[in-house]
C-alpha cells in the first residue's frame, strides 16, 4: 500500500530506493522538487512527504506489472531510474544457473518491464528520461559472473532503447558506479582492511565515491535540458575505468 503523499509536479519512479545509492537518488530528486515513487522490498527508514512507497518484489513479474498498473492509474510518470539490483558472488565454477536467473530477473528483466509499462505515458507526452544503474563491473570483475553479465546486459539495453525511442523524445542512459560508500560496501570492506586498501589504490582519485555523487549524475540525465544525450554510459568511478576497453 502506498503512503499518503502530497504530489509534486514531476513524478519519477525509482526501483530499490530505500537504501544505498537508490536512497541517495531519491533524496536528491525530492530536493530538486520531484515526487518519488519508490518500489522496494524494504521500507525506507523515513518516508518523505514527497514520496510514495510501494512494497514490491521486482523479480516477480506478476507483482511488478500489477503494481505498475496501480501506480500509472494515479500518477503520470515520464522519468524512470532502474536501480534495483542484487549480487550473487561466485566464480564461473560455482555460479549456479538458479543464481544467474535470480540476478537477471532483478537486474535486467525488471528494468525491461518498468520501461514497457511506462512507455505509453512517455510516448503520449513525447518526453521521457530513462536511467539504468549499471556498474563498473560490466567491464569485468572476478567472482561476479552473474552480476557482471547482468550489468553488461543493461548497457546493451540502454543503447537499444536509445535508438528505438529517440523519435518519441525519450532518452535512455546508463550510470556505471565504481566503489561507492554504501552500507553494503562498507560492511564488506571495513576501513583499514587490506582488501579495502587495495580498492583505494586502484582508484586514481584515491578515495571511495559517495552515493550523492552518483545521484548528481542521475539527476543531470533526468533533467529536461538533457534531451540531446542518449545511449551513453557515464562511469562514476574515480577514474578506475580510464584506459579500459568500454
């Protein structure tokens, strides 16, 4: 059930906006004057007056499409951030097809479903902004077979959407975060640990990124003035991807 809200002028749907990068994106967009619709399995610590929260498992197609229909009946949504994602770390020998399907359902299939459901509204408005949260891991990362594959798949999805939807005034872009100081990252990489130090040494800027820095790029690509940028991937990685094949 959605929370009671005061609806703002522009609506944006964000999947996985209750914590981490998704929460930073939600808070930034609310500060920018938008009304955020948050699809997540986890209730945020605090629901803003400019936020509608829907508890939904985006890996469940039936539940996701049903919730999308409910939301579309109440809100005109022309901006979408596909942020929800899961990781099932494993080498190729230890990656089960069950885990692979689970990761693809959340990281890729849910993004496709959200785009499909919002397209009629975007096409009618001849305006739309789609931002897919990929990852630096799309370029390759050990023990991330399912995750890296899914995030690389989002890049192909982004570029194809950009070509298919350009005539309708709809842009599609992707963000590739590097190491970002979310709760999940910090719990797995405590300050001072050797593994954390190795990550720091791999970042030219010499530090871990902040969720707000990812949110800033997302907000820029969602802006109405970003209409001539589509099919692009912006890596928010402190320079880690410089010189790598993209």
